[in-house]
């Protein structure tokens, strides 16, 4: 059996199914390039048949990717498989991932199909997918609650039809590690070398990483996971946890390895948090902001005497490095460029100029600019969408008795338009003023605000999800030390994104 564990990243597909995590096409491409740098083997770029936007994003990723395998998900129906095959066609290495549910509850209530019908559908789906690509993955959705004798029948048919990877998801995160071990071991013995066995575990009981690792111990050679563990409901197995466990516990995993460049883990985690606005919890393993901090005196003393007293991983191994240079308003273009290089960014000359301009504006408002501030700023810059509306000025007024009000001037086609509105709070007032100026009404579906780094003058990151004209929900980001200005930028960013999609 091969010792390499294939890392199949599904941040752009299952991860994007997290409530509040949708990404626009530019963001998806930026993330795909970062995943390639991270060294993942397969990237599930989306679900091509879900919408024209999804199709386009997968297709663009397929065009820009060089060595990575680009995969699209497809239900076991011709229309989905055709869309998947067409979307990934520009990629050098490509895969179609088709699936159908195999558990009694899914077959009876969701699919309303008999087991023999499901087997036939699976066979036809794999055969049809093979007409587009050689590399076909077949998943038995809800395998974790399926009957093993039936799974063996379906899997056999799928392999004979040409599936090269068999994925056995614990779709609802129900299983315990010892159960996954026994299950994968049986399936592995049944399949032998006819196909690679893959695990895909959800985190409903907080066991997704443990279950994936037990799957690997039992013979799975592909793990499906997401950055920061984002995903449907409680999420998926976190890539950084699976990879670091395999690397750190060589005594258990022996010669097993992944091709992940672990130094890219932290930059990738920050990018996902910046794009989606979903911060990993502070105590999240590997990438949470407390993951390498020692608070108690006893621990600090131990670490000073010998780091391994309380540290099993070095922060630099995941790319959390510090050059001890904090930028500020006296830092010049050279220092800024050096810092970007240190953080692993290689912007074009135009991107650098524009990012430097933003940095200078920020440095006027904020004394110390930390690495995570720069990461947030450059992430915004690298996924910039054309600015149709641009905020010129914002002023707000609020008191604890009475209404809040906001006045804005916005630039549109070289014209400066000003208006004001009252609101139930400042954010409401700002968004209403923008609606009045642009004459496009948005319905706010989600609003998140967080501080990028520490201090009273910390940069606020606002992420909004807005539905415009009852048609499409888009997301927008805003960064500023002023939370209200960050909110206005996020809302106008969402509007620009919507208008660009409409063009
Ligand atoms: O959780 C799941 O079962 C899935 C499949 C579509 C692979 O995401
Ligand atoms: Zn899933």
C-alpha cells in the first residue's frame, strides 16, 4: 500500500456550504492558487451544476491551475456530470466526483429510490463521467449510516464502471473513531488495490479529525478536509489538524506522509478567514489565535527552560513566523515590499502600488501595523473587483436618546452624489443612505464584525451578505480602523460585486 496520503481539499465546495461562507469568483481563484502553493493534491473547486457562477469559478480555476488536480462535484445525474466535465476541461489534471446516497434513510426519504435503482444510477453515473475524464471519484453519501453489505455491492459496481477513488463519507458526523477504523478496514480489504479509499468526515460530534486519522490507520489513502475545518453545519475535518497530526506523530503514522508544505498552513488559514469573515475560534488547534500562547507562569517558565515542555509543534512549522518588524507611518515602500515578501506575497507592480497607498492611509490612523493587518489588507487588494461606486466621505451622528443618522458622498461615473438617512443605529443609517444614493435596495442577510489584531486602534474587518433587488445574495468586505467606515465599505463592496455579476 502506498505511504502517501492524498490531501483532497474541499474548502471551495463543502467549506463554502458553511452558513455565511460564500465567496465570489475572484476570491475562489485567489484561494485556489494559495491551495496549490500549500501543496494539496486535489482541489474540489465547486459544484459546477449549482449555478452559472459556480461553473465559471471552477472553469477559471481549471485555467489558472498548473499541477494541481481540479475536481468538480456532480450528483449522479447526466446534467451535473456534463457540467462538471465541461467546467474542469481546461485543467491538466482533472477529476469528476459523483455521488449518490446509500443509507436506508436517505434512499427511502430523500431519493425515494430502491437499493437496486441506486446501484444502477451509480453505475451509469460513473460510466458517463468516464466519457469526460479518466479520474473518477465515487462517493456513497451517508456511508457512515449505510449497511456494509449494500455498500460493498455499490462500491463493486462503481469500481467495475471505472471509479478510481471510493469515498466513504460520514456525512452527518455520527461515527466514533473505533467504528470508522473497523468500517474502513473492512472496506479496504474488500476493495484491495482496485481503488483508493477516501475518508470524508463531518464534525457534528467534534470527531472529524480523529475519525479521519483512524480512517488513515485503517488503510484510507485520501483524506477530504477543509482549511480551518469550515463546512456544512459543524464543519469538516480540518486540513491543518490532519496534516500536523500525521507529521507530529511519526511514532504512530510511521512512513505515512502528505505533500503539504506546512509553512503555508497559517497564511492559508488567514486567507480563508479574511475572505469568508469566519475567524477560527481562539482555541482552535493549530491555527487559533491562542494555539501557541502560554498564559500560566508555570508553562511560561517551562517553555523558557525547554520549549518542548509545553510545545509539541513549533509555530514556525505552520508558517507563523515573526521577523520582529512592526510597520508604522514612517515605514517606506521598501520596508512594505520586504514585509510582503516575508509573508509570502508576490504582488504585481500595480497591486503593490495600490496596496502601499492603502497601507499609508492605514498608517496615518493606526500606530503599529502587525503582520495580520498586512495579510488582511493584501488579501483585499488581490481580490479587488472593479469599483463602480466608491465612498468619498462618511459622517455619522448618534446619541443614546434618539435616532442615529449617516451622511455619505459616493462617486459614481465621475459624479459625486450625497445623501443622508436616519436609522435604527448607525449601521442601519449608513446602509439606508447608500440605498438612497444608488437607488438600489439591499436586504442585509448577515453582518459580522471583528478586530484583525489587537489594540484600541485595531483594524475592524466587516463582512456583509446582502441580497440586492430580490435577485442575488453577494458578500462584501470592508477594512478600516473606523468600524462604521468599514461597514460602509463592505456594503458598497457587496453592491459593486452584484453589479459586476450583472454586467
Ligand atoms: O458529506 C458528504 O457526504 C459530502 C458528499 C457530497 C461527498 O459532502
Ligand atoms: Zn461533506
